[in-house]
C-alpha cells in the first residue's frame, strides 16, 4: 500500500534525505515539511489534507509533541505517538515514567534553584553531570568534576538561562563517557552501537563526533529495550543506556534518532526498517 508521507522536521539532514530517496522502493512518497510553518489547529489544515501519515522528526524540544498531538487528533497515522514524543522531550517526565514502571534509570536530582543544586551535590558524589531537562544532542550538558568550580557553573544557568532552561538534572557521571545506543523500529531492536567521547570531549554523542562501534545485542540489553517499548509503545527510538555495576540503566530516549553513525558502524541501512514500519502503519 502506497502513501504520501510528511517528514515533519525543523531541517533536512542525512537521515531524512535517505528516507526520501529510498521511499519509492516501498511504494511511498516522502517529502520534508518544515515544522515552523504548519499553523495546525483547523481540522482541514493543509498538512492533514495533503498527506496520509506524518513521520515526526523535529529536533526541537517542544515542537514534535505539540505537532503530533494535532495530527493524531485528526486521525492521521503519526510516528511516533504524541504521548511518546512528549515523554522523550522532557528528561524528567521520561525518567519518572520509566522508573514508576520499574525500568532502571540513571539516578538524578531535579534542580530548580541554586539551593537545589547545592543539595544535589551533597547527595551525589562528584564528578556529576548537570544537564537541562529540555534539550538534546549533548548541548548544555556539563561535567562538574570539582567542588570549587561547581557554583561558577551554576552562575551561567542562573544568569543566562530563561525560566525553562534553568530546570536541570544532576546525575552521577557513569561509564567514563561511553554509552550504548539501541536503535528500535516498531517493537524491534534493530541494532546496537557503543558511543565513546571523541578526543578531549567527554560527551558520548554522535552529533558531537563520538567514536562509534558495533555492539553485540546482549540479553540484558534486549530485556531493558523491550521494557522501554512496553512503556512508551511501539515507535522509532534511539535508547541510550549506561552500564553500571548492577546492570544497565536508561539514560535517555530519543524520539527522532539520528542513525548515520550507527549505520556506518554496523553496516545496516535503517531506512528499510523505517519504511517498512511506515507501510505497516498505513494498513
């Protein structure tokens, strides 16, 4: 079954180009739709009338969930679901949702003030990672190694951040800068790869040039991925795990994962899995 698919995103990158290029092999027609100019709300909005499904790949920390809410309300097949995107966009909401369901997550403390920040440093031993609740791609994530510089770090948050940017999480620094990225399509674990910081940058994020290598699916990894999908529902996810002495914990879940680095490391073309999943959602 064919269909016209809107790839809703703030920009078109390598992943979107690959999806658009390979879509005709599956009887699909995909095109990029800029998420900044949709003006959704009316039941007969142009996006709703023109396309058969929406693949939400907005990198914005807020747009994806808002747009998915309106496309779903118009009964348009939407990937991922609005509830899943909303959860992934907010690190606190995601961790609370998963932890309540019994899925192991990275320990954290919510920081809304300097008093919170100081208390969090008393409870979680240095070094710690300080990151925004709303954010991605490793941006504004800070490694705090020493107590004598910690308060100076918070100065930038307090003085330069807007209200929503000042909400942060303090968490332990785990795995010496490495993480395992699990790429999921539908309910299937398609591939796993290990990310390690590149050069002098401690952050393990593909967008920042991290080194990437294929990583064999371990039973524990499969188990935790299945549990995450059980909470969020089927979709297209990049699930980031850290390994701890007591097992794997979920650090983040990306609702619009980049897959160029993982594809290069594993030799797999994820566009086949994604296009097949889109086909299935149109049936």
